[in-house]
């Protein structure tokens, strides 16, 4: 197994409200990847994303078993999301400076060849098959809803002034529902989780080309962050990458 994670505050933001967590266990052929993008002011966004990612990961630390079925993976991810949402929502209600804070969350639980993804908000999960980048998750955003309804085009969505307005987030409401997706991983395929600091700066084709040419996941991750910054770096940028085959992991 090979894995890599990296985050950068970009060129425009004074702080980094993104965070990632990776827990990969080669003997069990399992891995958990989590990426969060906080919102609600500099300090509050940092708190929301950190507590959500840490709570989510901690909820699953004793559950990473290579024999998990799809149903079991989905149940575990949904349970971890509930714990993360409860934690952030409680913190937001306890201290005035955290009121209204929240975070996106995208996670992947990999067991051997199978992966279950969960997302809330507009951070994304992709599968790269060696040629094409396939988006597995669906954004919870106002602009994405309009695009799905055919009211705007894909090109319009990329430049829409309200493209950062999300319709679902962790910690904002007492209950949040995440969407679940299943994927089967071939040995050389790459799982990519990322925040909109990457996808807002790079087209899917550009990301695919970088993944195709990079000699390792570490090189791919570093190049993606560099390219997103070169394109403007208007937001924090985070990537978490996983591949079944390859060298030992890095983070």
C-alpha cells in the first residue's frame, strides 16, 4: 500500500482551516483517509475541522478490519460522522466565538479491494484509473444543485460567484446526513480526497495528468499543491492519496 497527505494554506488565506488524517494498516490491508475544510472565521474554522477530523478518526481506530462488508463499512462511517457532528455542534453552542462554525468532511474507508466513501459539503473523493479522473462524491452546494438541475453549465459552475456556498456541513445542525458511495480499487488505481482549494484551481484533466506522470504519490501530492498555488492559490489546499500497490506510505 502507498499513501500520502499534504496541506497548504495557499496564497490568499492568512490561516489554514483544512486538515487531513490518514490511518493506514498494511497487515490488515485497511486504510482510513479523512479530509475536512473548516468554516466560520479563522479560529472557529480551525476548531471545527480539527475536532471533526480527530473525532471521526478516533471513532474508527479500533474498527479497521480488512474483513468488513460494505454494509459494515457504511454503518461505521455513519456512526463516526454522528460523533464528529455531535462534537462540533456541542462546541459551537458552548462558546460564543465558535457559534455557527462547521466543516466539510470527506472520508474513505478502504478494506482490501473495496472502499466506501462518505461526504458532507463540497470536499471531494475521486478515483483515478490510470487515464481518467472519476468523481465519486457529489457536492452539497447551491451551485452543484443548479448544475444538476440543468440551470447552469459545468463551465458556469466553476466561475459562479456563489460556488462556495455549501448546503450541508458538519457541526452546523444537530443532525447531519452524509452521502455514501462504494468503489472497487484495482492495484494501480489512485484514490484522491481533496478540498475545493484544489478543484477550484485545477480542472479534472489537469489533476489526472499530474497523477499519470508522477513517479509516486508523494510527488503527485506535492505537484498538485504547487500547481494549485501557481494557478492562484485562492484557498487552502489539501490532498490525501491512496493506492493499493506501491511503496511504503508517507505523510
